[in-house]
């Protein structure tokens, strides 16, 4: 894999991580009485492949709990 691809991946993941952290912290602050958060993070390929679809689609999902 080229360095450009790796750098693009890392940049996207870093941006997502920072923004997701801020969104979760803000949500917890706005909802001080809410119980532990159960969240799902989903990765979905939005590429328009036309008629040349890949053999296996890109998708990844994790679930977890954020304790109060």
C-alpha cells in the first residue's frame, strides 16, 4: 500500500476520533442523568463502483459501552 493511502486513512481516523470524542462528551454533558451509553461505530464504503463491484464489500462495525 502506498504511503499516500496510509496517510489518508490515518488522517480520516484521527479526525473521526477527535470529532467523535467531542460529540460524546457534549452529549454526556447535555444529558447528565443518562445511563451508560451503548454505541455502535460503523465503517461503510460509499464508493460508486458502477457495474464493477468488488468481490467483497468494505464494512466494519464495533459496539461498546461508555460508562458514566
